[in-house]
C-alpha cells in the first residue's frame, strides 16, 4: 500500500518547484540566455521538480509491489502498466527524466535554447502528472 503522506509531501515539493520555474521564466529566450543566475535558478527548480516526480514513481512502484524499475523512464512505464498514467504521459515523463539527466550530469553542456523551449511542455507534463498522482492517492491529495 502506497505511503500517501510521503507521496503528498513529494507532490507538494514538485508543485512548488514547478511554480518557481513558471514564475521566474522570462518572456524571451534572449533574456534567459543573458542571465546565468536565472539559468541556474530555473535549471535547479526544474531538476528538483523532475526528481520529485521520479521519486514518487519509484515509491509507488515499490510500495505497490510492482517491481524495481531499471531506469527512471521505466518507473513511469510501470505506473502506466498499472493504470496510474496513460502511455502518452509515461513517454512524456520519460523525456523529462532525460532532461533531468542532462541538467544533473552535464550542466555546463546543457543547450540553453533546448532547455528554454522544453520548459513549457515540461511544466504541463509535471502538472498533468501531479493530477494523475493525486487521483491515484485519492481524496487525501491536495
């Protein structure tokens, strides 16, 4: 049985960091590229939000006895196999996991234009994921 309180705490952090990215993202790519501190802030908050999404998937899979995924993307696929997500959501979240890895393991080499362009869809993906997880957890979810 999934530890709802743990998942809800992680979901709250995911949503807070997604809000930070949305709030801080400037109106233009040029403004983003010109401000290294803003790049750092957005990348870190995005990384934290994605990591929380990954942690939630892994906790649910473990708590429900669905197995141990071999990769982050497979964690989302497990949720899809068990009806928590649909296949499209799982694929989009797999792409978010790849984005997380690019930020975490190659920050100096992150393509800023690509990061800039991926943020809006990524935030929507995380928002949709939060709704799916809240639905799975049930009425206790915010």
